C-alpha cells in the first residue's frame, strides 16, 4: 500500500506507479497533488479501484492506465479533470464500463481505449465527446467496443466512417443529426454497409453546406427533410447501389450548386 503522505508533495508534477503488484488501491490523498500534470499507472495487477479524489487533480494533463488487469471501474469524478488533454486506457481486461461524466472532459484532445475485452459499449455522452474531438488523430478505440465509431471532426465539419467492430457484428453509430447545435458545415457518411435509411432529423443540420453519402451499399432511401438543408451547396451520393430514388423535396435545395450522383 502506498503511504498517505504521498499527498504531501505539493510540487510534484509527474508520478509513475509501475509494477506495484500487491497494491489494491491508491490513497485518497493522491488528490492533494495539485501540481501533478502527468500520471502513469502501469502493471499494477491487483489494483481494483482508483480513488474518487483523482478528480481533484485540476492540473492533470495526461493520464495513462495500462495493464491493470484487476481494475473494474473508473471513478465518476474523472469528469472533474478539467485540464486533461490525453487519456489512455489499455489492457485493462476486467474494465466493464466507463463513467458517464467522461463526456464532460472538454479539454480532451487524445483518447485511446484498447485491449479492454469486457468493455463493450460507451455511454451516450462519451460517444458525443468522440464526435467533438477537434484533433483528427485524437481517437483510438479497440475493436471490442461495439459502439466503435471512427470519427474525424473539426470545428465546422464531421467525417464519419462506420466500420464493423468484430466479425459478424455491426456498429451502432452516434447520430450526427443530434449535434445540430455544433453548426457543422460539412458531413461525410461512408462505408456503413448496414445503413438502410437516414432519419428525418437530418434536416435539423440547417448550417450544412456540403453533404457526402458514399459506399453505403444497403441504403434504400433518403429523408424528405433533406429539403430543409437551405444552405446546402454540394451534395454527393455514390456507391449506394440499392438507392432507388431521391426525395421530391430535393427541388427545395435552392442554394445547391453541385450535385454528384
């Protein structure tokens, strides 16, 4: 067990806890390390819990949790790490869930979750966070997560590439039409073989200027509310072999300058 007086190091900026094989928990006073910027916890095989006061590390920018095979959950207060820019969780075989409040980490730029074989889904707020990541290479998610969404996002555009998670499984995508408040100008939806239709709420993306739908082999129809995209200038549809018709309201796209079918 690590001593409580670990919290008496107010100037500590980097802490590595490595191969402490008998440590089952970390002291709550870890939260007193107010200057800590980087925390690495690796190969602590018996570590089952992290302290809630981890959320008090307001200066923490990088958190790595690697090869902690007994860790089952992360504290909800992880969402209080307002300065956190990089979070990596890898090879935590018993981790079954992620805290909902992870989705409020507005400073997060890089998120990696890999080789966590019991982690099959992410909370909705976390999946929305993935959509909001502004760094294109800022997201890495292992194939065992059923909600896997390979996402490329900038402040004004979104790129969605849907891919199977594991053989025989299909992903459950984050709905970009739930993100109308983000005022995105470009949206690409591609390589989603099981997508059969798009919801009418696509019409809520009123600031959209460029829409690309590509390589969705089972897509059969487009919503009539496509006609509500009053600012749409370019529409591209390709590789959608089962799409039989376009909505009548396509004629309402008075700003459309380029149509590629």
